């Protein structure tokens, strides 16, 4: 069984989406990183065996029974011997909200200097997603929250919106406790027609209210993606004997003998992940665990799969 | 339980380290920022009991590891059989007396004893001291031996035909153990405990704490037949051409029934006569005639459980009738006796030939002696001539002085060391005999009822002599007027007129050799030199001893087993316990003996077991401690990326 957390190869310097986050952080500011990640990601799609996929992604979609034959793109048929149906801007325009967790727990890396914090990873992933969505013609908004909503950018499209989003993301600072349900309900209120909500969080919060809020969003007809960010140092306890662990978000402390509880801790993480998955997926909520050591491409691919289903 | 290196027990304090760390760890924890504390809470909440059990298990494992290493380092000793023991002084008594040659189940008792002794020695260490003490011969200096030397001493031990004394050797063992410096002491007694081997009395005076291991007395004695009271010619050697006879008593011991016993007479390697005897009966077999010279032979019967005593050896010297002469006063009765013996061909009473025995009495004894023959000296009847008689004795080198009794009395002959029945004879007049100096060996042959010597013998540079304390007159004693005078004179002439006696010794008795003897051959053929004392003491084995002067055989001596060693009745176990110690370990098997030996502080040093246990605990501890780390791949796989 392959390790889903193994780092992606970094041999391709032209593919910023495949760079590990530590290397990616050295490329420049958020705008540059986001643009290069998205461009690299799209380049990868063009080179994939499924030719025309990027076209489908942007303007066309594969013919499905029931589609209006009047809109078949015969030029694409001539080129690819496949049927594609032209998409109209109005049909493909999507309102999306990026919900970014800015709580204190996000501002932590198990290997500072080598591995970015969850907060850095989340904001850059949000930037890349925003870049992708806007490039696709969708409208993107942002809600950055901790125990309160700290930043709110209304969904719009266009390059100006992207710049505003990047400015907001750049200026957002982590801190405070976490209460995602407020941000989720805010997004639900502002998305009047069906849209896409992407939650980027380490989910170190009160689970039940958050799940209820997510269920509510889904109930309102929105598509929901939950990207659960996990630092590799959270999946496994650090080495050592007797250690006193301190939670910067809550101020709680706990002393344990690491070897004594290592196995149980890992089980607890697995159980928590399983609980999230079990609580969300039956409701049609996309849930994925993203390790902060993984390239941003893996998170973008997850979005892409969801976006495809949205049509 | 004990420790060979108790100071290293201080390492045991390290066992408290895990405990202290366990108790104090909260104050010494490393502080780490960790936002996912809720997972940790969840882990400890859901597995609190398991974690606590695991922590306790780890605590005990770590304490166990330190304890095991500490005990191994301190060289823990556990009281287990087969292990090391305290330095021990062991007195190993091997009763190799004649009865140890008894064959039971095709094996000699001595071999059983030797095997047991070897098993004991094999368990000894260099820190132990072992005395191997034999009850029988050969006697050795009681030197403490190392195990290897003790084993050699045991291997060399053979059945001794000599008289042995278990009492004596136990006393030696007791003294040796008392003086031993070893912290532990053990007395091992390997014996068959014949009746009489241990005298009755108080228990041995052993040092406190001495462990006594003793072989188990047999419940019943095997049947044993042996000869006793073997006599050739009634105690007098035969004259050349004269027929004589040999008599013996066939004794038995033991509880098994015994039928008729065949007895054979063997002379010069040939069976000359045979007869049958009942148990405890007597046999008489004809012997001779022989030419002059030494004759040796033995009586024998079929071998039984103790074959060592199924032969009885004898030797005697056949001689021509000795020439005797007598000078001095009060010779009437003696002359008559000589004439009777002359008529019987036992002596030749003449002064025409060089005498083989000279009898000097009274004044004749005061004159200068020119005879080279043995002398029978009789004191003067007149006490006034006693000083002159004493001067003559002194001049001749005879270490006796005669004195006049202060008061008149009557005595009887009491202690008789000659084979002539003169006990009870009345003595009315006698001179008091007092020894003078220690120049020459002397022996009292007959004593009176007051214990004073009456007939003595010895040997001067001129030759042997006999000295009687009374004149040979009817006023002085009954001897001249009794019929016993004839056998008395016959014995004197036979014994001292060159024929010698029928020499019958018991093994272990000293052998008096002729003055000119230089060496002898043992029954085994081994040669031994004879020193100036002319007392040979190495008569440990039965058989014929050949005594030589240069290349010439000058005498033979027959050595037989002491009859008391042939009586195999075992000792009462109660008596054994009373004689040795009440806390007696009675053992009947070499295996049991080996296990019981060196029982003081016997312990095993289980350092290997402890180190293996420590390693096992370490592995378990590592396994338990690492169970937190678990299988990374498996657990990581539990979080799906989808």
C-alpha cells in the first residue's frame, strides 16, 4: 500500500503545483505562488492522457445523453473524435466561498523552517483555488474566521476580485480559538443560489456544531468540500519520553509518556478522521485529509474532481 | 540465600530510579507546543485504563530489569541442591577393614564406599579441605587434601586385613574437624558398622554445626565362615620325621543357615588332607612327617561372602631334637623332665654335644657364661647369693634385677603368655623382678596374681634368655611337682632351642624378626627392608612372610586376619545414632549421599538465569514501550487522503 503522505517528487522545477510546500514557500509572494501553481496544474492537465480535458474544464464538457445536440462542438469532434458540448458562461458561472480557518492551532508547524504552518498552507491553497475559480469564470468569496469572522470578501469574479482576495489572504493573521459554525452559517446566508463552499481547516474545533452547519449548507443545496489540513506532526506524536504538551489555542496542558500513548494517539487521530468522514460523506459533503507536506496539486485535484461533478 | 558480592547490592538502589522517575516525571517533562491536544485527550480518555496498566507494567518491568541485574552482579546464592557451597572441612572416614571386602550383589562393600567417597570428592571445590581417614591399613598422616589428591587416596584404598578401629579413626576425625578453620564441617562415615566397631559411650565430641553423614547399617549380616584357633602340634613344632596334627575351629557369623563345611589342608601348594565340619565345630587334620626346615601351608574352605578370611596360613620349623644341658642346684626335677623328653625323642639330654639350650641355676649362674646357646636362668635358693646372681645378670646385659620379698606370701600363676596350661599354679617363694634400663627388648611371658613378672624373656648381644623368678624347687612352687612341668620344659626347649614356635600372627601385629634378618618378602612378593629394631609392622595382608638374612631364609611368618573382623553382625542403628550424633543423616545410595554432601550453605548462583531474565524483561519492556510507536505504516494508512 502506498503512503498517501509521501512527498510528491520535486524534480520538475516547472511544475510549481508539484513542489513540496517547503520549497514552494521560497518561490515568492502569494500571488506569484498561486499563479505558478495553477499554471503548473493546468499544464499538467493538458499533458494528461485525457486530451481536451482542460478545454472541457474551461469551456466544454463531454457529451452526455440528454444534452442538446445543437450545442455539440463539431470542430472538437473533428480534432478529437469525441463529442463535446459547448458551455455557456451563464451555465458555468459558479459562486464559491472559501472558508479559511485562522485559529491559533493553524499557526503551527511540526518542523518550522522545513514545513510551513497549516495557516500558510491553507491561505496559499485558498489563493490557488481562488485563482483557478476566477480563471474559470466563477465568482469567489472568502470568509476567514477564528472564533469570529475576521475577514469577509463577497463573491465576485474577475482579476480585481482575485487581487482583493490575495490581499486579504496575505493580511490575514492566525490567532484565537476556533468556531467554524458561525462562518459556515454566514456563507449559507450570503449564497442565495446554489454554490460551492470549500472549508479549509485543521478541524480542531467543536465538531458537532460544525457538522450541523455543514449539513445545513448541504441542505440548502450547496456543494461542500471540507479540506482537513493535518500537519504530519499531528498524525504522530513527536519522539521523546515524558513530554508536556501545550495547546497554544486553548492554553491546555497535558503530560504524557509518549511511548505509552503513541499507539492510542494514532488510533484517536484515525478515529477522528473516520468520524468526520462518516459524518460528512453520507450527506454528500466531500471530505479529504490534506497533509501539509503534500504539494498543493493534490488539493487542487480534489477540488477539480468536485467541480467536474458540479458541471 | 546469600550473596558472594553483597556490596554490589547497592546497585539495587537503581531499582528505585524508575519508580522515582515515574512519580516525579511531571516536574521534569519536556514542554512541547502541540495544538492537536484534543486528540491526545481523546487517546488518554479512551485508553486511560490501558495506558495506566501499560505504565504500571513498564514500571514493574524496569524495576525487574534493575533488580535482576543487581542480583546477578551481587552474585545471588539460592539454597538449591547441586550448587556451590561454603568452604567445608570434610573428614571422610573409609572403613576399609576386613569386613569391607564382603561381596554383596557381585560388588564389594568397599567399592560402594569408594564410589560414594569419589562422588563426594567430585563435588568439592578448591576451597574445601578433605581428610581421607582409613579405619584399616595403610595408615597415613592426617593431612588435608585437595579434591584431586583425595580422589587418589580413595582410589588407592583397598581392603585391609589388619585389625581396624573405627572408634579411633572417628576420634581423629573429630579432632581434625575441631581444628579446621573452614566455616562448615562435615563428617562422612562410610562403614558397615560391625558389632564392636564402635564402642558404647557418649557421642563424639564434634564441633557445633558439624553435619554427620553415615552409611546405613545393614539389616542383617551375610553368612560368613572363617577359621579361628588354628594350632599346629598343640603349639609346638614337630621334630623331624615326627607326625603331628593341625587343629582349627570353623566359626560362622551371620543369620543365614550354613550346612557342612569342607576344610582342606594345603602344604607346599598341594592338598594333603580334607574333612568336613559343622558350623562352629573343630577339625583336626594330620600333618607330616617332614624333614628339617621350614614348612608353610594353609587351611582353606570354599569362598563365601567374605573370601578374605577363608584361608588360614601357618608356618613352622621342623627341627632335630635339641641338645639340652643343665648346671647348678635344684636340678632334680628338671633333669627328670629332660630324661622323659629324651625318651620321647623331643630332646637329647647330653653334655657331650654343643647344647642348643643351657639351664643355669643358683651358683652356676654366677659363673662366667661361655655358652652361645640360649639360656634358662633359675635364681639361687639362698637369698644370700642373690647379689652375686644379680651381678652376673648385669654382666651378661640382662636388664632385670631380682630382690627379696619383704614378706612371705602365696601367689598363683595368673597371666600366661605361653601355650602351656600353668594357670593356677601356686608360687610360695619368688624374687621380686625389677626391670633395669632400656637397653634390650624384654617381655613378660608369665605373671603372678599380683601382676608381678614370674617368667621373662629377652635377648642380649649373646643371645636369647629366659629368667624365672623362683628356684625350680618344690618349696618355691608347684611347677616342679606337677605333670605340666613336662610340656613346660618341652615348650621351653622347642621355643628357645632353635626350633622356634609356630609363628601365627594377626594382620597388623608387629613381627619380631631374627637378629640377623635384613629384609623380607610380603605375601604379594614385594620386598621390604628390616630395620635395626627388628620389628616389622607392615603386616597388613594375610599370607606367608619370608624373612631373609642376605640370600638365606632365616624365618617364615604366617599372618592371618583377626577373627573379630570376620564377625559381620551389624550394629544396631540406635547405637550408631547415640555414638555419632542424634542429628545423623543416614544414607544408603551414592546419589543420595552426593546430594546431601556439602549441605551447609549449599546454593546455586543463578546469574545466567538472572541475566537471561533481565534480557527478556528488557525485550518485553522495549516491546511494550514501543507499542506506542506501533506500526507506522499500518496506522498511517488509517487516514485516507480521499
